[in-house]
């Protein structure tokens, strides 16, 4: 500082925002303030996330890839409200489907048909469940006369209700115990 005073100069220091450097001026009339520089955020380039598609288009239906295996599959989409009967990766039959209420939801997942009952009556709710194909506990795919009468205004107790009796009878005749059931929302 002693040398600068002898020269009659003043020292001004300005801190640059985001840089942290100091600058000094040595002349008396050079009292300029450095402009404020906004700090720059440096973002490292990110790798593009590769998301494997969990569905495939079969005919005009987007099916979960788990449905596209060898053999017979009941592919049930809760979002589109459709049951698609798939054989060796090919959509063979399609039916409207209705699902469980909020308090009794239909479970998502991959299951197997473990029991079939053509003229089943629920022991819990005492309602008819024709062409029942059980896949998870007491949940089954079956015809629903209530669904036919009221449409989507009702709900099941967790079962997959089918509106068209002829379609579910046709599917029931072809499904075997041990066949795959895929229930998903997509």
C-alpha cells in the first residue's frame, strides 16, 4: 500500500460475483465498479435414460410384454378396461372388463388360473359368477349380469367382471388350469 500512496493513487477493489477475483486500479480518477456478473451454473451432461418399453402393440391393442409368451394368456389392462385373450403372442378375443372398487381393488401382477367353475356362486357375497376362472385368492375373471345391466357404474369386490356372456363362455372353453393371467394398469 505504501507505494500506491506515494503515487497518489487510490486503491479500489471490486469482487466479481461468482469469480472471487480482486482487481486494483492505480489512478485517482479510475473509480469504476466492475459490472455484476451472474453466477453461471454448470450442468454436466447427463446420459439419456433408456427406458425399456413394458408394452407392445398387437393388432390394435397395446399389451404388456408379459402377455406375449408362448401359450394362452388372459391379458387384463385396467387402464383400457379390456381383457385380451392372447395365444402365442396373438390377440384372439377381446372383451370389456370392469374391476374392483377402491376398497376391494383387483390385484395387479402375474398369476395362473388355479381353478375353473362354470356355474360358480360366491360363498362370501352369494352372487352368481358364471364362467369363473380364479387367479388370485378369491379373485376371478367371470361374467357379470350387473356389469351388463349397469355398465361401468358399478364395481366388483376384486374380480374381473366381463360384460359379454358369449365372449367369456368362449374364452372359458379354451383356458386351462395353469394358464397365465396378467393384470396391469397401462
